[in-house]
């Protein structure tokens, strides 16, 4: 029986629904992928997903918008293939709009610099470094929270402020660890690790019994470090954790989610279970490496599954397991929206930009093509979730902060300069673990605690 978004994903977001996940034994593989290094070679026409009921567009564009718009994207691997096909489909409806794409390798870094001007594309993905209370400085409002939440997923945990939504997730992800099944088999790993200690032991088996790099950090690319921050709800098991953290003085202490997550990263590097020289890592190359079994695992969101599988000789070689953590014996997986699509408030062709945004969200099938959770609540779930039927994984999506506290967490993070959604903490921890600096892991955690507490005081957040 087919399941609709309305019946499954809404429950996932609001009620922390327990469903089965694709992560029993490493022999159970997830599904599909795209391609790296030489950019994905998708089909001439993106995979057609089952027809989804189209939601009415909250912001109606003129009947005949026209002009040239620039769409910024982080998808360097498919910008010249899949996105070109999307533009052709779009032009069948809007022939007077010329769509130009600009793919950025260091997306957040480059966009942040450009946002100091008015020239940062017409349609773009909102960098997570933009605090919620600053959204209206850069983007056009798309509609009210109530109107858009009725039609789209992840609105309540996304980019809105004071009842105005400024971005909508282009796809939804769940968090875990991508692994190569053949590497696991060669190392003798027969069950998914359920704790940091079990994961370290499994990575040691890979090092001892295979030629593969147990875990590849992708340190040099920078953004892969943020994938560790994405595991916070997987460890906390609490959809309100971010709101609670805004009122904590020491969220980086032993036993807390950030300490557990970053201690695992530190211990893996310290034990020599990652690449020898993290400063020379390469993201595009790493995708082929895990596909070929030269890398055992990488901490990346579910969006990565289709990319790795598309490069593997056998897509079944790529499996996806929960982050190695449990709370009272229960395994959790964070779920949430990917980058939010938005329109530059300085766009010279805002109507054309809006037309692209709504078409991309409602009709492009981007999320389905990439194996993610579609934006529309009425859309059908992708086959990448079909394999979530063996292990009882509890999905956790961030609840919205209490009224008036929407920007507390992001403002503290900015004031404290902790940069939790940047590469800073992850790279700093790796540098300490590999001996590039003299500070210890607890030195780093203690400093983060001190800065977090001081920021709360300065901002008057109790």
C-alpha cells in the first residue's frame, strides 16, 4: 500500500513518529545514488516520481513573468546536467524567463561574502549562518507560517520569523552514517554499532583487517564538519533540545549531546582511524572512494546515499546506519529540512524568481530524484525510505522554539562565536586530536561552555 506524505512525514515531524529504519545489519542496503568526481551522469530526464498533488502557490506570480534570473546552488555535481533539464521543463510553462545557474563549491563561505552586497543571485539557498531575526534583511517573505505549514514539510523547524516564512526546505533528510557493506563484511562487522565505543571498535576492525580508511572526515572541504552537528537530535532524542540548550550554561559538558558527538570524532582521529592527512581530503574524490570500498564510513546526511550508490558498481554496496548512540536502549535519528530555498529581496526580477521557486518546490521532483523527503506534504515518499522497516528507529524533528525565543539559539551561537553549523568546531577538534595544536579535548569543551554562558549573559537570556 502506498503511503503519502500526509500520513507519514507529518507524523514524523510533529509527533516524533517511530518507524522502521534502514539500518539493521550492515547487509541490508538502502537505495540509489548520483555521482561525483566527473559529475553525475544522470538520465537525460530526471527520474519521474509518482504524481504528487500540487499545492496552490501561496504567493501568486504574474501570469507572464519574464526576465533573466540567477539561481545559486551547492550542487556542483549536477548543475550542468539535472538542473539544465529542470530549466527546460520550467521554460515549457514560463518561456519568457531565462534561468542561469551558478554552482558554488564553498557555498556558505562564498554566499556569505556576496551577501555584503545586493548581488547574491535571485534565488538561493539560505546559509544557516543567517540568524532568524535577520532573514527579512536579505529575503522576500513567502507567506505566513500557518498557510505554508499546511502545505509544506519542515516549515515549523525552518526559516521563519514573526509569522513570516522566508525559505522552504528543498528536500528533507534524516541523519546517520553512510558505510560500505563490503568493507563491513571484510572486517567482520556483523551488526550496526549502537554506541560510540562499539563504533570505534568497528572502525578498528576495518583498520586491522582491510586496506580501507575506516572513517573519512572530509576535513578540507569544511562543510562536511557540519554533518556532525546534524546528529544532535540523534543523540539527545529530544525535539526540544535546541530550545533547552539556549537556556543552558554548559551544554558542552560530559553526557551532553555535543560532548558525546565531538568526543567520538576526537577519539577516532586520535586512534588513527581516519585519513592520514585531513588537510588534503577532497569531497568529490571521497564519494568514489566510499563507492569503491576504499573508505568504510562517512558521516553525511541521507541526501548522500544516492550520490554514493550512483558511483558504486553495485548500489547495494552502500548502506546507511543510525549514528552510533542510544538513549535508554532506544535509537534515534534526527530528521529535518535541507537547505531552504529563498528569493533575494534585491532581485531585479522578483516575479520571475518567485515563479522558479514555487515551480522548483512543487513540480521539479528534485527531492524525489535525490532520494529525499519531498517539500509538499501531499507528495509520495521516495523509495529510499522503503528499507526503514527492520530496526525501530525513532525519528526526531526539531520543534519550533517557544514564541519570542525563535532566535535565542542562533543569536547565542553567533555571539559566542561557537559556529556550531560551520566547520570551526569540527576542524578544531580534529587538529587537537592529530597533534596540530596543544589543546586537549576538554580544553575545547570548557572554552565552548565559557563562551556560551557569557553570550547568554550578554544577550540577557536566562
